[in-house]
C-alpha cells in the first residue's frame, strides 16, 4: 500500500473540483463524440457536407464548413487523441478564465485555424479535405503557453509541476504538428489565437492567479 501525502491529496482534490464544474468542456466532448457516431452510422452526410473543403467554400459558398469541420473527425484514433487533449487542457483553462470566455477561445481558435488553412490552400493552389478539433485545442495550448511564460520562475521552483507541463505540451504538440496528415496551418492558426487571447487576459487584464489543476 502506498501512502499519498497531503500535497498529492490536495492536487487530486483540485482536479476533482475542476472536472465537476467543467460544463463547457464536457459539453464539447459529448458533441464531438455524438457527431462522430452519427457521421459514421446513420448520417454520413455530416462528414461529406461539413468537412473543410476549400473548393466547396469558394465555388458553392459553403462557408459554414469553416465552423463545422472543427466538430468532425476522420477516425476513432483521431477522435480519441483530440478528446484526450481536450480533457487534459480544456477543463483547467475553463476553470481559469470562466465558461463564457473559454467557449469563445475554443470556437475562435477553431475558426481562425481553419481560415488560415483555407488561405494557405488558396495561396499554394492545393486541394485537401480537413477535419478535427485540434485547431481549437491548440488555441487552449497557446493560452497555456502564455501562462507558463508568465509563471516561469514559479515553474522552475516546482519541479513536479514543471514535469507535468512538459509531458503535457510534448504530447499535445506531437499530436497536432508531427503526426501524419496533420493540418499544420490550422493548428498554427489556433495556437496563435489562443496565444493572443492569453496575452490579453493574463498580461493586459492582469489575470495572474494560479492555474488550479496545474499549479
């Protein structure tokens, strides 16, 4: 039997409290899973009509794809990786900035990421079909990176927290930028969106509190 010290107990307690009130994160998780099931069973049209396809956006005016593509996934592995990342990062960010701003951050990162992808395709005259929530999730990572930079002195002093963050960031960055078929432009656009919102929230509006669940 292993004894859990008071610091570990406090960390676990904070984690439980955060996930109990992560309403938007849980809702996004449920929506993504539901759409995946529907698009792979009785409503395959959700995928064909909702994926990010620049040709359809330009020729048929289907600009809604910039939004809907962020809720579709190519396969079970793609869905699983994105939902794990959403759970790991999303609930913590939601607790830090509140439900409303968190939802705005998530959706805006997904949309801007997909817009950058479309712009890249037009500029380079290429055609591809893209889906996935990772652009939106990279927005959460971008926000988290700002917090890490601002609190770097605290992180150096807390080795266990630094290790947790390093493993988290390595996992997320690898999944979003280095896996085969990754839409790097959408991920970069999402990341930059989250980074800018992080600067505005943490630096400009001086939201310098501890990030519960990490700190």
